C-alpha cells in the first residue's frame, strides 16, 4: 500500500482525503488534552439524566431500570413548525424545517459507557435505536441516531446516552450518500456498500472485527485517524429490519470494538457515532445499505487530538497515518 503522500476518494460521498503518512513522525508541541482516570459514581444527584432526578426544565425522570428515552428539553427541531420559504434573493435562499429531538439514556448507571457495558447491557440499546427509528420514521423523512462521547466531542453530560434527531428534510451527508448509492446501483446493479463490505472482508487489511452478521473496518477513505465503518453482511436498509440474531451480533461487535478503542490509548476513547439508514418516504432505496460511522478525534495518544484546521478547512481533509496502519493498531487493541 502507498506510503508516499497520496489522495483517496470516497465512493460513498464523492469527496477525497489527502494521506501524508510521514507526518506521524513530526514532533508535537501543540495542545494536549487533560486525561482523567477517575470514574464517576454510579449515581450523581446533580445529573439531569440519572433516574429520579429533576431535569433543567423542572420535569423529573422516572426511576428507570434499563434504557429510557424522552424529548430533548432544548430541542433543535420543533414538530409544530410549518414549511415556509425564507428566501429573499437567489443568493439568500432558506426554508423553515420541522422535526423532533430525543435523548436516549443507555443505562441508569452514571458511571458506565457503552465500552464498559456487557454485551447483555448493550443489546437493549440496539433495540432502543431500532424502536426509535421505527416510531419516528412514521412521521419524519430522516431519522438520525447518534452518540457524542467525551468532553472533547462536545458531550455536555457524562451519563451514558445518545440522541435521535428526526426531521422533514434530508440533511447534507445522507443526501450525498443517497446520490452515490443510487448511481452505483444504476450503473452496476449492486449495492455499493454491500459490494464494498465484501471487498474489504476479502482483502482484510483494513478489517478490524467481523462476525456472522457484521463487519467493522477502517474505510479506504477514512478522514479521522481511527475512523470506523460498521456494515451488516447482508443487504439491510434500516435498523428496525435487523433480525434478532443480527441485533445480538451487533451488540457483541460493539462490545469488542468500543472496548478496543479504550484499550488503544488506555483511556475512555471519545467519538461521535451515528447510524445512516434509508430515508423514510415513498422512495424505493433498493441500493441503500444500513451503516454506522464512528469518528474519534484522537491522533497519536490519549492527549493529542486531531484538529481539522488550515488545509483541512480550506482545501480538503488530510490524515497523518494510513487507514491500513490504523486498522492494524485497532486489531491489536481488540484482541
């Protein structure tokens, strides 16, 4: 594989990333992140997400014992909004949007993360993702399930939780993925990501974990240093379509992968993780394959973060180690 500076192209979005593997050797005298080894307590009386506590809006959480979902008290979208054209000029186009936002508590215990939860405890989280997707997809075109983990990823509360934002429009990233997957299907008669997953499984150099139902790999076009793509091995459009066995297998894969992330730099590994299922409307979406993106910001240690600045903002993303090297490190961490 290329060890010289080169570019790689994203088959899923059409974008590109520059790879400069020699930059991993450069001295680092920039910002370092503080790392705390202290674990929080199992219950925090000041936490807005712990069972029985009062949230910022005055409502009290139930004494939940497993997963728990509620409408975000400070939602980015509102369901009662009506579609309106907010354009005032051809160069000043805009429109109103509607939707809803929910918080998804993964556990009543404040001191856990998905990486520290057993397979048996992760399994209900998979069901929660699927249930929320199925319910919200009855009304909203796009349902975005995601988790921000860690303070440096903007997480404002360390209680194990994620979110789901549902909207009446298709956002930028899934819109690009939809276009590329449809084009691939029309040209080749196959699902882009099903074919890509089989290719990565056969080659193995970027594969991290696999089981009978799932693949976890560092994609050829990865932008973040230890970015991971999760793919079902069969054609599946949305989370609710996963079988019982596939949900079991996903919980097991997540358990191994996320614990491996923590082991890589011996820290509670921060990331943003999100699911991309097919839109919820009258479209066929035969070429769409369910997948999850995991974007961790750490670059070379628990204290050194990848910054998207300068060339990355003004030209195109640039990564300092090859996806193959990242996959090699992650394989060692998960075993």
